[in-house]
C-alpha cells in the first residue's frame, strides 16, 4: 500500500516543472495533453535574456488554443488530486472484483 504523500515517479518531473517555472495546474494539464516534455521547459522558458520569447505560461496557453481551439481544459485538477482519485478507483475496482462470484 502506498503512503499518503506518495507521488509516482512519472509525475515528479511535472510537479518540479510546475514549481520551477511558476505554472498553474491548468497550464500543466495543457502541456501534458499536448505531449510536451517537462524536462525541455528550460529551453522554452524566457530567462529575461531573450526578450523576443514569450513567457512559458503564455506560450503553453497559445499552443493549447492553437491545437485544440479552446482556452482551458474542461476539468482542471492538480496532479496530486488526479493521482489520488486514480488510486481510489483502482482500489474500488479491486474490491468489486474480489466480491464478484465466478
């Protein structure tokens, strides 16, 4: 059984990118839906040295709108909440499968 504050390894880069680049949960969800790599955000980010670049949060929003034609995803939740919900669904499915007669 996983600990209460457990975070899967595949979500850790996203959480670190959210903190490092000051992104919102909606912007992280947009980037995940588009298939962006959180390890490459450093090259996309404007470090105030490249004034021609758009700030990373606005760039993600622009790409999302261009690709999907909408401003925000329908259901925006943090990664931690989504992971907890997924774990609860799995746990419920295991209980249901155990109680089913063959």
